[in-house]
């Protein structure tokens, strides 16, 4: 059993060091007032960013073809979210692993999303009041076999490649799409009215604070990333470290974002997991600096401390002479 | 063991100050009180007497500019918390619809920026001064945890702005968090969850960590300059500095 380390008191620790008067409360008070003045000036002169949220309504109005294309891919189960994997679905489209280590799979589905039902069929079923055509289209679609539904959706999704906007309606070349065009047309109308924003948020509860579904739906389209691209917020533009406008953003995330600029990591299918692992190791390294030989010795090798305690070392030299 | 090691050269914890003679409020001699309460009081009193919490004298080398960064970081945190309390009290939509609310949001925003600028400067200052020496490794470690918790706190703040930034950051961040398996439990798309965490849990954690960090710093005092080490068994001054 090792002996208990010897104890020292501060008087002994600072033996030989000159002590000077010090007013801690005054220092804190001056710092607090000083920071307030700087912050007030910055707030008054530079304000802060507040670009309004993207909405599904604005998406449907400004880029209806992209909206319908996204909605059709959700119905067909071919969108990113529909195939994502945990925590949203049981798929594996966005599952990341490191060899046999698959924490995403191990954690399982906890924010369940059924893309065709949640993003299209359920909202439409809540909008059938007074719309017999929509009610009939929904019944036709729901009563059809899975094979038939897939045929309609595959054909419609292919036809959307040559879709055009005619009189505010998304039109595709003639084909056997069953009730799908009617469903998409009604969903577009619903979205343009703002109704879909609300319907994607609703659940069995009165109060709502979970925006998972509307955000996931938005993220599947091309409109939302396009807005981010214009604001220089995408991954190749240093991503979420930035923010809208000429503001500093989360500059403290620079190291996290840096790894996404490394081609070998950015192109990996498990890029996010790799970055998280690297940052976890680096964070642990920072935490354990006092115990890591070499890293803890750098301050002695590179004498920045000569600047920090310049006056103290001068005093030492003077007294030595 | 290197002089810069946080372990081997540690002189150990500062000893409890002798409990001053006299009687407690109950008339019992203070040194004879027993039980958990008395033990805690004795420990606190010994480790952190008021003289150490609010010192009126410090080593002369503390006059360096590098010691200002820690104090300014706390000053910025004060305004982060004050402006955050106003924003929380007025409701999450207030600052989008009111000029005064937007101004308070700006105060919150710039206080956070100031907080991080000086926190990072403080961190670098402590690194280049090897502030973990002489048994101060735990102080360094709590400081690093504070830094990491601050980053997550600011991140959740960005998520609850209810504007385009929060939407985009949430959608992008989800993939990294989902990849760790935590996405179902820390759902960045869930405004309610992030709001509670940002205005309640993390501020409490941050404040407690700051208090712990300050207590650590005050109970041990600042570390001696590199090259002027504490020598436990020396019979006289190790420094050529003037006497107290």
C-alpha cells in the first residue's frame, strides 16, 4: 500500500514568491461591466441572425416539382428517410458502422417513421372531408395489392423525370399511374395551403413540440438543401459551424467540421461515425493532457510561458545578479 | 517525473486549516462535534476558508494578463445566464416578433461568443502555463469537461432558435448523433426535448461545474511559474523573488 502523499499549505507552496495586494471582487465587477458594455455595443451594431424557418408551404409553392417528386419517393419507400434505418426505420440506408461495431443498429428504432403513411397517406386521409375524388383515390390505392401499388408508384416516379408545371399543376406524360396523380395533386394543394405543415406535426396529443417528421420530410427534398447552399451552410462549405449571414456561428466546432473536409473521411460511408470517434479520442486526449508524456511537456519545450510570466522571470534574473 | 506532470510531482491536497478554538453555536467545543454534518463542515472549513475564497493577496506573478481570461469567461457567462433567463421567461417565440426580444437574443448571442473566445484563451493560457502541475490535474480535467459541456450547451441553443439555422443544424447533426446510437434518446429534431435540455439541465450542470472549478482553483491557489518549481523539502526559498 502506498504511503499517503505529503500535504503542503499555500504558505509553504508560495515560499519565496512575493505576495501582492489583490482585489478579486473588484476584478470580477470590472470584468462583468466591461463584458456587458462590449456585448451591448455588438448587439446594437451587429444584431443577431434570424432567417425565418423553411416551411413545407413555401417549398410546395416555390418548387412544386421537387415537392411532388419527394412525396412520390416517400410513398414508394425510396427516399433517404424511408430507407434510413435506426432510429427512424428498420432499414439500413444510412446505417454507419465501424467493422463489427454498429451502435446505430444496437440502439434500435426509437423515433419510428413510416414514410408513406406519415408523410402522404395519413395527412391526405385527414383532408378528405368534402373531397370525394380524394377519398375515392385513397380507397383505390389502399385497396390495391402491394404489387399494384408498387407498379403505379414506379411508373409515376419514372415519369416525374420529365414532369412539367402546367397551370400550377405538376403534369407527367400519360401512363398507368392509378390514383397516384390525384393523390399527389391533392397533397400539393394541401401543402400550398400550409395544412401539411400542421398535419405532419400532429399526433394523438394536443400539445406538440416534436418536429421530427416535418424536418425529415423537408430534408428529403432538394429545396431545403438548396436554401442552405445559398447560405453557405452545406458540408463542403464547413457545414453547421457556419450560420446564416455574416455571423461567427459555432466557431468552436471548427475541429469537428474540419474532418469533413478531409477527402478520405468525407467520402467514407461511415464518415459521421469516423468523425465522432476521432473527436472522442481527441477530447479524451485533451482531458488527460496532464498524464500524457510528451503532450504535457510541450509547454516546457516551447517557452510561451516566458511571455506569460515575463515579469516574474525578470525579477528572478535581477535577484540572481 | 517531469516537472509538468500532473501526477508524480503532486504535493497532495492542501491540508485542512486548523479549526479555530472556541465553541460552536450550541456551546459544544467545535472540534469535538461528530456526525456527517460536522464532518462536512470541518472539511469545507478546512479546504476552503473564506480567506481562500475571497483572497486579498496573491502571488505577484498573478499580475500576468493570462489570468484575466478566466475571470472574463465567468463575466460573460453571467450575461449568458441573465439574458437566457429573460428569453426563457418571455417564451420561445418572443424574440422573433419583438424588437426588444431580438435585442435580448443578440445579447445572449454575443455573450455566448464572448464566453467561448475567453474560454478558449483561458484554456490555451493554462495549457502553455501547464496549469495542471503540482496536483492540479483534476482542476484541468474539470475545466476540460466544462469546455465540452459548454459546446453541447451552445449546440442545443442553436437547435432551439426556431429559425432556419436551427432547422439546418438539426437535420445535419442528426446523422452524427444517430451513428453513435444516441439519436433515439437525444433527438435533435425534437424541439421540446432540446429546449428543456438547453434552458434547464445544461445551465445547471455548467453552473455546478464552474463552481467546482473555482473551488478547485481557490483551494489550491494558482500554480507556480514553470522553471520556478516548488521544492517540498527545501529549507529556504526556491525563488529568487523578493520575500513576502
